[in-house]
């Protein structure tokens, strides 16, 4: 049965779950406290980079929007493809902006604890970060677990938490804000981002060409915009495949240009 997903749906299907609102408010509150009163109290830095603050807040708000907007209800109840757009926002869009918006001096005091530092150093190693994120992403898209997230809110919350945490870790080798847990060299960053896109592309391509896998969407009698489960899954696979590839290509291109500039600067120094 086809039904209307017009203006009324987008006005009424907001997810104002306390866990999302409280969690977001806590993250923003702690960040603002850190770059404000805490910075001044312990003389962590003389000034705050406003553009960096804005970048962090945009990253958090992207994730917040993905979780509270009608996109959440559309993805949970009707469309696999909408759910993949949500996953894209909370893993590929929001986390790198949060890292870019986090000043190193804000994290450095936390790393003075030896246990915290050693754990952080291990999980942010490129190989470990890569495996943690991609294994988690693939695991949650296995039909039994994916179906469970749609029927159990606690499991669904756990899924989103692991997505965000492991996405932050995954982007660390490229956007690390602290020298103690350094970024890869620019050439290594290019290779890392190239390899990092492959698992998502492979999963997206597989979902595009496989028969419908996820029972809740197959059994849903209400068809959003008349999309069949097969077409919906194909669109979801393409969302995971094409936009992610474009984002990674753009980042890799920027890194390559930076690498070329560094090589040119080194060549000029040798010639001088």
C-alpha cells in the first residue's frame, strides 16, 4: 500500500528522545565549558579559534539532526535507503568535523593519564582504527543484528553509539588534533583514505545487487513513495557506495594537492 509522506510527515515525525537531547546537550556543554571556563582557569590556551568552535558544533548538530529529524522515523519504519543516509551523516559527515573542531590543548590534559594514553594510542593506530570501524559497520548490517536494531531501542542506541565512537577513531589518523597521537604523514593519509573506502563500497555494491535482506522492510505494508523493498535496498546500497566514494575522493584529492605542495617546497629548499 502506497501512502503520503508529504509535509505532515516531516512536521510530526521528530524523535525527541531524552537520550538524544540530553546526550547532545552534554557533549556541547562539556565542549563549551572546556574551551571557556576550563581554558581560562588552567591557562590551557590564550584564545579560542572561533572557526574551530563552529566546525565542532556543526559536526555535532549534523549527528543530532540525523537522529531527531523525520529521517530517523523514515529509516526505522519504511525505507532502508533513508536509514543509510542517516548512517552516512553519523559516520562520514559529523565525526570528522568534530575532530577538526577539537583543539589539541583541550585533549592533552586527558592524555597525561598513562592508562588513558596507552589505550588511546592503541585504538588510534591506523590498522586498529580501520579494523574497528569497518568491522563494526559490517557487523551491524548483518540481517539478524540489523533487524534487531529496528525492534529494540536499546540495541539501536548501542548501534548508533558504536558508529559515532568508532567513526571518530577511524578519522583520527587523518584529523588527529594532538601530536601525542599523531596523524599519518600526508602520503600515508592518502593511502589510508583510499583503503578505508573499500569496505563501504564493497558492502554498498553487495546490497545493491542482492535480493532484499531485511525483514521489517519486506513485511512493511506501507510503501513510501511506492518503492518496493528491492528498489529501496538498491538505493540504500548506492547511498553507501556512491556518496561515500565521492567524499573519500574529495578528501584524498585535497590530501594529494597538499602532498604535492610539500614535495614542491622540499624541492625548492634543495635547489636553494
